């Protein structure tokens, strides 16, 4: 891997490019960052493909200018609406003379689990065993060195939509670049945010974006379910804009200042209008609007988890990230009462942009910086180098 690593994170309202290098202590330093807002996407389609391409180029140029380097390789994070998840069992006879499991055994298992018609319009990004069945029971770590006749494991295969790849490649081509790898953000973000011990059985990550909310279920180091809810932080602002008759930027400011569960009584919020003048709005009206939308989102999240087969108990590890509710004061506490599960917000400290609305970008960077090496408990498909499989050293075994 080169000294500098660049990643591109495609959000529903902004595109982020990061250029980082390892700090020698297991972390990394941000050398350059580029952020470009755009109209985003809806239902798995970009609203303005030309604007999308311009935003990609703008974010890359901004990061390069700050880092004073030229990007030569790039890795792209794929948001949930543009990916497909398929779970399939793999079964392979242990071929080594000693009947001990080796990295080659895991590789053969992954191949065996792909013995089904591949989804039309999608390309494979990465494959991860969910758990391994052995004579000693079920385990989430690879049984390297263990003696057995047959190795069995369900495998999580994550695919990227070809149209997403084509549009992204066309934008990058204007800069003479192509993506080395495409990485599913629900997986990278889950591994980045949720501690390994809490993923051992089952953990849920809720990522609230501007236009949608993604609910991802992880077990061990694998993504085992992912659903998108068409409600996000932008809907809160839209509700306020429509109900109060103010412009969207004004409504966004009102949303950001709001604090859940305060006793506003008959207090008034004074809002400055960019075009001039002052608007006086009862806090009680703002409270009704925001809390109604929050209750709806909480109900949708709870219903989605139940449809995934998740047991809604106080012991369930449930994490929230992204912008929207995660950044609204008292929002998580309000939602956890509605869902009935304690909600955790965990954003590993970053040297810059250390906020949960940049968690997905940093998760892709963290994933890439750990993604080359020796152990073969999972694999990535290198999109930019003739579909070469890249082994993952320690990433899927130590995360």
C-alpha cells in the first residue's frame, strides 16, 4: 500500500474525499479532506448524474489541493441503497494431508459458497464467513490449524450495483483514475463503530443520513442483513420548512438548535430570515413537528429490526451514527425510549472531522488501511486490477 491512501465516501447529501497516511501507532493522519454537497440520490438512483460527477471531481481536487499530493489510487465506499447482500452456505472437504484447516481451505470455502447464479446488474465486492461449524461447535473466528474432515460456514456476499460503478468510474476517468476497490459502507461502518465483543452474537447499526436511514445487522465480522428506510434527517427540515413556511436553510437551523425533552412551555423562538426580517415561532409548534417525525422514524427502525428477526431486548447492542438524530441534543435518548433499547453513539476519535456524520468516510479509510496481508478469513475483490482477490491480514480475525 502506498504511503498515502485516498477514499471516496458517497453520502446522500455530500461526497467526502479523505487522503490519509498511517501514523505509526495503529491510527492515521488526515493529510487532506474534500467535501462537496450535492442533490444526492433516491431509491438507488442519483437525482442529477452530471452534478454527481462534478461533486466527485470537486471533492477529489479539494483533498489533493490541501494534501499537496496527486491521488494515484482510490477506494470507494458504497452506500446501502447501491448494494445487495446474499447469504449462502459454503462446504468444503479439508484437503491438506494433516486434515488441518489452512488459508487455502478458507479460500476454497468461499469459492464453494458462490455456487449459485450471480445477481444480474451487480458485481461482487467482498465475501465474509459469518461463523464456522466445527466438531467443537460454532465459532466466529477462522479455525486455522484445527483438524477436521469438512468445513462448513454461511458466507455473507456483498455486491455493488453496476450502474453505480459505471457512473463513478466515468467521473473518475475524467481525472485519469479508477477505483481500486469498492467497499460496502454498512460493513465498514459496523466494524468501525461497534466493538468486536458486542458483534460476537448480534449487533445493530442505525445510520441516519439526509434522505434515508440504513439499518444493518452484524454478526462477528460479517454483514448479515441490511435494509434502507426512506426517512432521514432531511425530512425533519422539510417538515419544519413546510409547516412554518420558511426556507429550507432556515428550517435546518431551527432543527439544529432544537433540544429534546425540554419544557418549552409558552416560549418563542426568534428566527432571522436571510432575506431580512425576523420570524417568531412558538417552541411548542417546533416540538410537535420534530417529535412526531422522530417517533415515526423510531417506529420504522423498530419494525425493520423485527422483520430482520432481531430480538428487541435491553441487552441488544444498538448503535446510531450519521448526521440527523445522532447530532441533535437529546435525540438518541428520545429515540431509545420509543424503540425500547438503549442506544449508543460511538465515534472513534479522529484528528479532524471527528463527528458521527463523517463516520462512514473514516470507516472506509480504516477498512482499507487494514485490508492487505496474510490471513484469509475473508476477501475483497480488487475492482481496478483485473479482479484480483486481496487477502485481509488480521482484519477479519482481529476486528
